[in-house]
């Protein structure tokens, strides 16, 4: 499936193409038609699924034909819990709307408000805001929300965790009755459900990643092995078990290339797929992998994200991801309908911290194996992970990034939020465990 089949207009297709996206992600495939039709949407999707384009592209299309806003009016309002997420959405909106005559602006607390007031004064097609600053500006009559056509609540669960429910309620009271509502949340607590019930009118429900159920049905195992012997062990496992269609994840593009070359030398047909590869090379590799002629596809997380491949028999984490949620996305590629898939991770001494984070996220301890002949050295010392920056978050908007030094909407809130963020992490891992068992 391509973006053009989703019914997006030429200006948007051009912008998407310029971003280098070729295939819509699952959330985009599902959300774009619903939003284009004007319906409400309740979506369970985490960062990394492509959800931002999933709501932004159709939102822009709906706004493109309508009348321009009048002074201080806003046509689409996107609420986000933090300035970082708001800024990130703002960047997406600017990139996708570059060929359309639509205006947008991001506002958040902690910075001077005058430039924001000036930007809103002529009216805006899209306003992306954190709740606190939005209400500050509204109370001073700098913004008029009475003509909002589309409301998006992004990361609604985090907004509630951060104590924004009262602010959200206040904002809702300022909006017109008739509007389109889109609610995105990674988790579904009773509070989110209550908000959804109040906010949404016969919403389409979309769930991608289904991390809790997927994780349950996948056989997961950890092979403990020395850093330098991972490649050898991988080749051994593939050959000994006769694995075919193995999707292998590496952390870096360079690592993906090197591994594919080394496997090929050992008569295991392998190709790497990542952002530096030409489109034709990617298409070729993917085609061969899907038709079974290519035994191993080595991919980075980013490259794999846009690929329409799932229900694979084997997924291997050659290296654990820096962001625990990526583990769940990766292994979610396996698990055929009706039968279980297998996800294997090769873990060396450097990665024990990452493994702990993953086990906390999925709420279970993974089975550890040692392959005879590949016993790890018990005295090996951990080394820093290449390109690791562990704990700082590799990508913007990941939960690790969020929990490290993120500032929030306004100065007054930021301290409380700092404390809440820790609590949030605990609550999230607890709720992850709860839904896992359910
Ligand atoms: P999000 O989940 O919205 O934070 O998006 C995660 C990342 O995926 C962002 O860096 C996007 O630029 C990228 N992305 C979004 N849609 C696609 C797509 N269809 N193909 C490839 N990358 C995408």
C-alpha cells in the first residue's frame, strides 16, 4: 500500500515523498482514512509508530480547503503534554504542510509569550500547544478557541499523569460543540476511558503495536554471549535450527552492513536495510526477503519502521535497543496468526542494564540460555555501548528521553512534574504489567 492509495492530495504526497517515506505505517493506514472522513478517533499508539503523520496528514487535508481563520481564531488545536512533544509535532506539521498555504505555530510555557501572541493574532490554521500556556493566553483573550474544527489530544495518558485533566476540561469548555476529536494514548486506564467517553462521538478505535497481547504469544529467549562472539553465535543458531526468514536488528547502520556482509561470507544470504540504502536496494532486499530467497534481513529500528513485514517466524535482536519500547516493536514483527513466533536476543555484559529495562517494561523475566561452546566469560567487564547514550533516549519523544531532564509546560509546574515523571515511570511499568497479565 502506498500513501497515494490513502486518498491524500498531491501537495501532501509530495511532502511525504520529500520526507523519504514510501510506505504508510499501520497506524497511518488505519487512521488516515478515518480522519479524512471526518470521524472521531480513539487510537492506542506509541511514539515510534508514525502516529504524528497519522493524524497530521489527514488533518492538513481537511483544513486545506476551508476558509482561512479570522483574527485570533484557531482551526485545529493539538494538545500535547510537554514542550518537547509539542515542538516535535510542530516540526511534523511544518514539514507536511510545506506545499499548502496553511499556518501553524507551537506554543508552550517557560518562554516569553509576546512572540506567541503576535503569531496567533492574525489567526492560525493549526495551533500546537501545551495546556497551561494555552489557557494563560486564552484567559488574556489572545486566542479564540470557539471556531476549532479539529481537536487532537496527543499522549493523553501522559497529560493525565502530569495532572492536566483540569486544564483539559477547561479547554474543552472553550471549544464549539461540533468538531472532530482525535485522542491518542499509549495506555488505556479508566481515566482515559472516562475522558474518551466524554470527548468522543462514536469513535473509530485503532490499536497498533498491541504490545501487551503480542508479547504474551511470542517465545522470547536471551542468549548470553560475549560481545565478540555474537556474530558467530548468530550464524550457528541460524544454521543449527535451519531458520529461514530471520529479521535481525542492529543498533547502527554500520553494524547492519557489517553483519550482513559477514553472514553472507558464511553462506547465509543476508542483506542490510537502512536509511543510507537507495530505495531500489531496499525494495530489492525486501522483495527477496518476502519471497524467501533472502534468508536474513538485517535492519535498524528506523528502517524497519516503515516496512510492511510482520508475522515472521524469527526475529533476532543482535543488539538490544537503547529504548525499551523498541524491543516490543521489534519482536511484534513475529508471531504468526494461530502459531507462535520466536524472538531471540543476543545479550553481552554491556547490555545487562538495557535488559533490565526491557524486563521491567514487559513485566516479566525472560528466559536466559547459554549455547554450549559459546559460554560467556564470567569475568568480562562491561564497556560503553557504541552509539549507546543509554538513558538519554536515542530518539526524541521516547520514554527514556522523556524521563531524563524533560521540562514541562510552565515553570510552576515543572518541579511537580519532575517528581511526577518518576512516579509516572513506575506507574507505567505497573500498568504495563497489569495489562500483560490481563
Ligand atoms: P512518531 O511515532 O510520529 O513519533 O514517528 C516516529 C518516526 O517515524 C518519525 O521520525 C517519523 O519521521 C518517522 N515516520 C513516520 N511515518 C513514517 C513512514 N511512513 N515511513 C518511515 N518513517 C516514518
